[in-house]
C-alpha cells in the first residue's frame, strides 16, 4: 500500500499537494480524474469525495483526506521535515493567511467550475477570461503587498520554502494560462527560486502522467 | 491594550472569528467597517490589510492577523482551551477540510464582492441570487455528506464544538439570508445545539455593536 493522490495535472489544488508530497520525499501513486470530462463527478469518485473536487489523498490505512490545505497540514504534522510552517504562532498565522488568500479568495473564484457557471449565464468567453484575470490580479496584488510587510528572503517567508510557496507557484501557473501580465517582481523572483528545486519542478503539470 | 477585531456584523468570516474569541473567553474590541459602504477599501484599512477584506485581528503587541481560518488557528494554538481541533491528525484534517469546504468553496463564491462582480456583468438580481443559492446548496450538500461519514455527536465532529461548527453556523446564516430551503437535517440539528451555547449566541450578527 502507499499514498494515492487523486488529482488532475492542471488542477492547481492538486499541484499544491504534489509539491508538499515531493518536499516531504513521500512516494505516492497518481489517480488522475479528467476535470474537463467531468470525471470528478463520477459516482465512484463521489464515494471518495462527496464534494466532487480534486485533490483527495488516500492514506496507507485507507483513510481519505480532502481539501488541499488540510492535506498539506496533515502531511506537515505527520512528516515534520522539512517544515511547511514556521514554529512562531504569529508567523504561522501569516503564512497560513497568505496561503488562504490564494486557496480561498483567488483560486475558487477563477477555477473551471466557476468559469463554467459564468458561461451558463451566457457570459461570453472574453468576459469570462477577463473575470479570471481580474480575480487573479487583485489577489496577487495582495500577495505581493503581504510579502513586502514580511521577512526578506528567497522564499515567501524567509530562507526556505513552505506552505505559502506551495500555494503561490500553482497560482502563478494559472496566471500565465490566462495570459496575465505578471507585474509582481517579488513573486516572480520567488517562483524562479522555487523552480530551481526538484520538489517544485517535478510537481509541475507538464511532468504528470496525465499531462496532455 | 487588548485584541481588536476589525469586521462587519454581517460578514460570515468575521462571525467565525467572533465565535472563536467567545469560545476562548477572550475580551476584544470591535472596529466595524461597513462593507456595503466600501469602508474596507479605505486607505486606512488597506494599510492594515492590503487585501481590503474583513476580518483582521490586531493583537496586544500590534501584530495584524488576517484571514479568518488563520486567525482561528492562531487563537487555538495560543489559547488551547477549549480546543477548536481534535488531537488526532486524521481527524484534524477532516475538521479542517470541512471548514475549508465552507471557507474556500462556498463563502468566497457567494460573498458580496463576487455578487457585485456578477452585477457588473449585467446579471440581473434574480440570477445573482440564484447563483448564491446554488453555490451554498451544493456546498452544504457536501458538508452534510462529509458529516455522515464522520463520528456521531451533537456537533460536527463529536461531542464538542470546534472549527467546523465555527464555520458552519455563519454559513447557515447566509443560507437563510438568501432564502434557501434548508434541506440538511444534521446541519440544522447542530445549529440548534450551537445556538444553545452563549459563545455562539453572543457572536450572532444581530448582537454586534454595528448591527442595523
């Protein structure tokens, strides 16, 4: 038995968990579900995760975990090295807040599911893409400002990568896919540093078994 | 000096933090920002929270914390009794996942900011309200299913209230405001139990100093 990650190569929430698994040097199997073919709504997958969203992580003992941040926190508690969160409670709160700007306020408002809801309202493709771009840009503006008030360093919060970087890199990937002008020098510098680390590189969508 | 909670009586993210503060029996001052008058976009508040969202919690030492779940986790670490999360890592992950269904996938997709984005696209009020109702209903369906697979008890996860309940009660408040038919017997039972506890009752929007 081993860990099984149910995901989709392009899902940025799945991507976050892949980075965390690679950082912790944990072996896992990939169980892909093609979101554009709605495979995450199949009865078999809904039995795993009634929310019908990826990712879900199935543990050695068969327990099923859902929601990317909850999964990352589980991995961080169970496999403490290298840590995804700092030890100081205020710093932990700042890292989590940064992660939540992305995981609560950017990504769920620009993901495929919501864009399809807009299309159902007869919003045309240009306006749908403008929506995604505006949501991402506004959120990443806040991310850049939050970092300006924090510690310096090569990564989001200091000298090593953590939960904030785990969320940032996939979100920048989404920003690129929507053709956004990337106007955040600090965020781009962090991305470039992260991409020099194999845990981040190996987790990228294009290297996944279900990549198209 | 004391804790200062920047919020809005009707904001469900502020409401979550109020419940956590009351559960931990922490005194705090209320600094209201009227969302419908865009006071959270004022320069003075943006200096506190560049994201321009409530809540923000200012600590005794002047440190500013943002994002409701990050704030609740900070309070839980710093003031451990009563705990908002169980000790077992898998159970912790399940409670956090439930909280994130609400805080990531329901609330940010139905809050005032997003509904205003829809209005900017000339979506009429009926369709905007239908959007909110659909997002809430789908999310609460998932919540009810997640609980069916978990431990029994009067609260979301067992015999005492925690982070899941802290998120659920305000979200049910939103469901009511949008006139949703409340078709989730377990969730409603939990709500009724929570409302018998003063920490939940005293945190309700109608008892806040800025209530209208």
